[in-house]
């Protein structure tokens, strides 16, 4: 399988893609599961008898998540007139559902881990790009749509979650580690197939699987109102600094939303938000 990799060639290789899929299956590599704090937060939101104090109790048992929640709550994403310095204030200002979604977003960093130095770096870059897309998706949803900006943030963060098992498998393939361009292409090619299965296993709304399915296609277009796929596609294009598809066609999602991809959206405030999400 690894003999198919030659230097930095990135020509699509269906045989190599299938070999990766087989290796994931044969090694019994489990698809990523949500961290415990995220699962508990979602259960509280789904329980009509739960209260804000129940959610605060869950958060308080994970000091790292609690600290990052306070950081994000005071970032340009959610900053209000008064500085937030405790969990009760966060839940009161943002609401239980928004806080629950943020817990999922922030705890997702735990999924992006690896053992070897090369793969750690690749996974770190994968996470950094995901947080950039998430912050941009939140910004675009707020400015250009009536969609839920918190949902857009989470969709942006998880758009490439299917790449995680591909990168994990690469730890066992030295030649693949030495060809990061090939590995990145494999991630791009396979993450929609695997990512949809992951968010379905998490029992997330269908929207997340739809975003994962469509966001790799910069030429994606559809009839009707803007959707989360449009938002995440625009966020990906902005994060990559591109304004047209690889075959030089307009990015229809940007036209639908009225987003100008020619100019950068990333100012000091958005950069601060990206850093807060990245942890």
C-alpha cells in the first residue's frame, strides 16, 4: 500500500484510499466519540426537568473546559458590556443551549490527539484550521444569514472530523507520514465519508452530516434559502484565502450569501475569537 506513495505526488489514488479504509476497519479503529463532558451536557439539554445549575455542576467538574468557556464568553464571539468571571454568569447570559453547544465545540479538541511527532503536528494543524473555519462560520452566519450562529460554529468545527481516523491510521504508515501532501489529500477525500458516520453515531441533527457531505465541494449550489453548508463553504474558502473554485468558477455559496471572498474577514477581533476557540 505505502509503495503507491511517491514523493509529494497528490494524484487521486482510489486504491490507496481503499487501503486506508480497510486499515481502519481491520485495526478496529473506533470512530471518535464525544468527550464525557459533552455527552453529559447534551443529556442535560435534552432533559426537560434539568436546570441551569445542573449544567453548571457538569462544567465545574472539568476545570479546563470551565476556564476555556470563560475565555470564549469574553471573546468577541459573545462579549457583552460586563466581563464574565464565573459559570453562572455564562449560563445566564448565553443560555443553556448555547453553552451546551460550546462545551461540545471546546471539548472536541480532545479528539485531535496523536502519538508520533509528525502526526501530532498534522493533527494540531487540522484542529487549528477547524477552529478558524468555526469562527468564520459563526461570523458569516451572524452577518449574512438568519441561521443559528452557534450551530454554524459547531458545524464549522466538525466539518473535517472525518479526517481524524485517517490521520490516526497514518501513524502506522511511515511513508505516508513523509508525504504530508498525500496525507492531506487523503483526508480531504475521505473525511466526508467517515465524518457523516461519526456525527450520525453521535446522534447529531442531519444538518451536520449534510455540511460534511457538501463542504468539500466549493461549487456546491442548491435552490432555496441559504443553509449551513453555504456558510461553512464560505468559511473554508475564506480560511484558505480563495475566492473561486479550483476550475475557476464562482463559489455559488458566497453569491447566495452575499459574502465577499476577495477581502479578508479576519481582523483583530476575529483573530482573538479563533485563539479562544483553539485553546
